């Protein structure tokens, strides 16, 4: 382990962009397939891993939706989330805001309540057993229509105690944020915080729409915002944070080489950036691997890495008193001689 790896491992971290279904490791997928008598398209773990060679977002999404087919019962959602929480805690992740895709499950006949119950039970156990606090953000699948999103929002209303925010994910190009204007307006009126994937593969105009049409509080990815100077200015002025996912960008060919990753340019432009893992079971790394990979490719200093980790807590949707305590704990941890 290099000195930088050790620094990264010791940094307290907040993860703000992780799809819980994207944490389904092939070993658990096959175990759940056996438990639930589900037939998978690949013969074994090795064959599945070999298929994780993506050329774009859609290539990945096709396998991601297939993978979900093993999640049937409350216990499956519990096991999925608990495995991720254990891994996150082992990397000194102290706080998580995770996405889930209810339409990926309700469309297969799984009750919305089953999904929520399993995830919420894992959250409670992670907090009690691992000291890891987490909150849920429900995403709409943007390749489905707004009416489907509206029905999904209806189902979330009785779970406002558990779901803090609404997001937008899945296939980006051809599905601009403005298609979801009305359902996002209603979500805002219902008190949810709002995020959207924008500028991952889609053009800067999608980021403008996420800000001006949907009224989002944070941007997921946002890479292509850098193509539009006025947009960069706006993001900096409003202090809108970006949840950047370096290994995801590499594996989905959003960047050709990690050395081309825009994270350093984002920092230099005054943007509030965070580092996250997106779908770590598919992209070859959790939080520490994402920090290490982009950090070494771009020559980021220990101060940069520390500031990015701190941004994760600052850009989180924690209530003010909790955020203040988390930032104090962060500052104390990095002052200790071990870091
Ligand atoms: N769903 C899961 N991961 C995603 C990503 N990186 N972009 C869009 N939708 C997703
Ligand atoms: Zn994502």
C-alpha cells in the first residue's frame, strides 16, 4: 500500500452516488439465484465478470437490469444492502446516501413495500452494528414515461420518513430531464430533495434542464458541463455539487483514459466535487479505489483528496446539526497524527 493509499483509507468518507442494485457482486448474485431458483444468462461468476466489458452506459444497463432479477424477497434486498454497508464501513465510509430503482422491481411484480422493508432493515442494522448512517434516494427510470414516475412517486409518499430524495437515472441520451418536469415539481412540493443524473453521456443542455426545469439540489456526474463555460459559472455561483464517479466514467467509456478525467478541471473551475462509486460491483472498485485511481492518474495532492472527501459531507443532505457534527469529526480525524 502506498502512502497515498493509506491516506485515502484513513480519510472519513461520505458516499453520495451509489446505486444499491449496482453493489450486487457476482458471488451474491449467484447465491441469490440459487436461493430463489432464478436462471441467469451467464453460467458462472467468471463468465459474468468477463461480460463486464462495456462500451457505453446502455451496455452496462442491460446487464444491470438482468442482475436485478435475482432480487425477489425482503431478505434479498436486506442481504444486498448489508453486504454493501459492510464493504463501505471497511473503507471508512461514515455516511451514505444511496439510490434505489423501484421501477426495476415493481415492473417484475415485486411489491414496492418489499424493497423498502429490506433496505430499511439493513439501514437500521448498519447503523447499530457498524455505526454507518445512511439515507435513501428513490430514482425514476428515465427510459420510462412520466406517468410511470408519477405512480412511483405516489407509492413513495407513505415512506417520507425513509426516502429523503428523488433522483433520475438510466439511459440518458434521448431522455432529457424536462420530460419529468411535472413529477419533479410534485416531488418538491411533497418535501423531497432532488437530484438527477445529467451530463454523464448527455449534453450540457441536459444539465441546464436539471437545474432550471427540475430545480435539482445536486448533480449526479455532470462531466459534460465543462463543455459550456456559462454552465460552469452557474454551477460554481450556486455552489451546486457534482457527484463524480471516476471508475464508472472509465468503464463506461465516458473517458478514454483516467488521465483524461475532468475532475481536476472541475476543481480548478471552482466546482464542488465529490468522489463516489456509482455501481461498484460492475466497475471494479468502491470508494477507496475510486479515490486512488483518479488521484494517481491526475496527480492530486493529499490536500486535494482531503478536500474532496470533506466535500462529500458538505454536499450531503444531512440535517444541519448532523452535518456540523460530521464535519467536526472529519476535521478532528484529519488532524490526528495517523493521517
Ligand atoms: N443506473 C445505475 N447506474 C447508472 C449510471 N451510471 N447512469 C445512469 N443510470 C444508472
Ligand atoms: Zn449513477
